[in-house]
C-alpha cells in the first residue's frame, strides 16, 4: 500500500509561520510566490479602495492559496494542500502595514501606544478539490510607550518586516499589557484554526 502523504505546501516567507507548524509537527515544503521582479508580484497585497480590513486580509490569503495551488497543478508537483496566510493590524478601521522606515515605524507605535488594536490573521487552504478559509481576530492592548522606548525600538531591525511594526514574540512583548484571542494568531498563524482547516482538506492529522 502506498504511504499517505502527510506533507503540505506552505506559501509564506514568514519564519514565524514555519516555527509554529514545526511546533505542532506539521511537515511542509516551501512554495514561495514572487513578490517582485519584471512581471510584478504573483498576488498583489495592495488594498482596494474602500476595502475593509477583514475583507482585505481574507482576499489576500485566499488569492495566495489559490494561485499556489494552481502552480502545483501546472508544474505537476505532488498533489498536497497549500496553506497560505496573511496578517493585518488595524486600528480605528485603518490598516497598518509594514513600516518602510523609522519615521513610519515611530508613527505606528505612537498610534498604538496606550490603546487596543486588532490583529487579523486569515488562513486559506487550497488544493485541486478543496478551498477553505478562516479569519481569526485578536485584540491587543499596548501600555503607554515613552518616546525613549519608541525611539530605541525603532532604531533596531525589529519593526520593518512586521505588520503594525511589531511582533509579539520579539522585544515588543514588553509593550503588551493585555491580549484577547489567539497568541499564535497574533504571531501570524492561528494553530487551532489551521489544524482544523487542514483536517477538512484531508490531511491525515491525529
């Protein structure tokens, strides 16, 4: 009898998502989508005019999963579920992306200081015969941040590859007064929801 393939494709560059999958024993192969180049990105992450944060994060995650699943078929790769995810930080209905420079990072941290914001992580799983999605919403409250704390943090490399300019698993943990929701979701991959969705896609998980 042919052994059951228990591996998935992960369409994400995030080291944090890889770490979380390894934590629960899910084997994966990276399937990276193009983010730049002469033909542009495989999936655009631009926000559509008037698009709500929940709609935005769900659309991007699902588009990534479907594009990657189609890539698997076109390249005649081993048929496995493709997992993708997108994380967005939002406050006052506005989406906070990844800051490009210290000025943007400083402005984001000042906006988050002493307030509660939402972290939305949408996960999508797609294969030749399955497409499913879940969006997990968590709330995070920052304590009041001093100008010196913000300046020291923004002088490091920490803010610049993370939505909202921070990661809960890094030095910014000292800013967080309270969370409500999923710790792993705030990191970028809600594990409970991910496992449930992969089971629905037919992955033989215990």
